[in-house]
């Protein structure tokens, strides 16, 4: 069993109280039944999350909208599970949605998992979105250092020369300096 699926199943079993409805949803192989959970009114969040995650792992595009909503949730475990499922889903809209979430200043507190997803996808949207997000985090007393650090590490992993200026700016921030040095070292020099 996929480690993320096992972790999600345990968390949602506790959240649901281990009901028969949960066990049925966790065991079903019927994708239409899972998709119905996403569109039926009155479904609890745990049921929608489980259905979307399982559909995402199966590559079913009906999971996309629900997973994007969960990627921007206030609960970090939901965001992490959604990011994992979106990466496996393979939907071409994923990178654009993750970039929009990562760069939304009104939701920056929830940008960590969209940033990490962009790095994992290595999509064309990744570098510009991470540069934008990191540049905004380089203001004095910005409270979102984890997001900034994820951007620095991600830009190093992506190794794109366009990130060099913002990573040089990050060197002036003590909480980011060491990661920025390592990120810059991973970017090949242009000749």
C-alpha cells in the first residue's frame, strides 16, 4: 500500500470515527461511487478527501477540483495528501493551479505544499512562481519563513539560472542564507 494512502486512511478513519461508511469508501474499487461522493451534497470532508485522494491515485480527472481545494486547505496533512495525489494524477492543469495557489498573497500561509508540488512537477510554471513567492517573502519580519525556505530549496533543486538574482537576495536573510548558498551551488553557470 502507498505510504501516503496508509497515512491518510489512518487519519481519516480516526476523523470519521471508523464508521461503516468510511470502511465502505476505503474499500470500494468503484470509481463512479468515489466520484459521486465529490458531487453529492452533505458529504463530510473526510469522505470527500478520501474519494478525491483515491481517484487521484487512480489517475481519474474527476478528482482534480477537489484535490486543488484540499491543496489550499488550512490543515497541513490535507494539503500534503492533496499534493501527493495531484502529483500522481498527471492532470495538465495541476502546475497552473499550484502556481496560482503558491503566488496568492491572500493565502500565503497555505503556500508550502503548492510550492513543494511545483518543484516535484518540474513544470514550466515552477521557476517563475517560486521566484515571485520568494521575492515577496524577503521583506523584513515576514512570518512565512517555511514558505521562503521551500522556495529557496526548490529553486536550487530546479537548477534554473533565472533564480540566481532572488537567491542572491536571500543570502542577506539569516534564516535563508545557508539554504541559498546550497541552492546557488546547484545552479549550473552559464557560459
